[in-house]
C-alpha cells in the first residue's frame, strides 16, 4: 500500500486542469484544513475531495468491488476511511466550508467528466 499515490493522482490532476481552464484558482492539499482537501477554492469557501471508489467505499460502484482475499482487513480499512471522510466533512461544514466529493468513476469518460465538472461549476457559481 505504500506505493499507492495519495497526492497528484490522475483524477485530481484532471479536475484541477478543468477548473484552471475555466478560470478558477485554488490551493492543493491544504494541510491547515481538516482532511487536507485535494482542492481548496478559498474565494468560494469550497473544498473538493477526489475519492477513489475502492479506497473510500463508493456504494453501488463496480470500481468499489471488495477483494476476495483478506476480507476482514479490507472491510475494516475501507470502513475506517469512510468514517474519517464523514468526520472530516462534518468538521469542514461546521467551519462554514462547502464540501464537494468527486468520485473516480465520475471521471471515467468524457461524458461523465463533463457532467461532473459542470455540476461542480454550477455549485461554485451559487457562492
């Protein structure tokens, strides 16, 4: 697991490039905020987490299929991640931040990607 990237993953870079192209400026992995969000848009008081479907237990997603071996370990690991995600989201909302989660599967092809980015930008324009 030490070789699993947790920063600058392909999905993160794709979302960052799309936002930058649309004129949005952001911070990356701001350690001053709970959970060190992948993207922070201070002007819009919004944070974005880009979650891998497997690692964060995305429900009803084929990319989140549980491994067939060492089931107890993986269930515990993924549940811990999900619990931490919920806690971090609550902490950030309590501080007044808007929290947006982008799932890896929402970026899998151009149609889904464009829909996700459009939804995100519409949300940002409301602020």
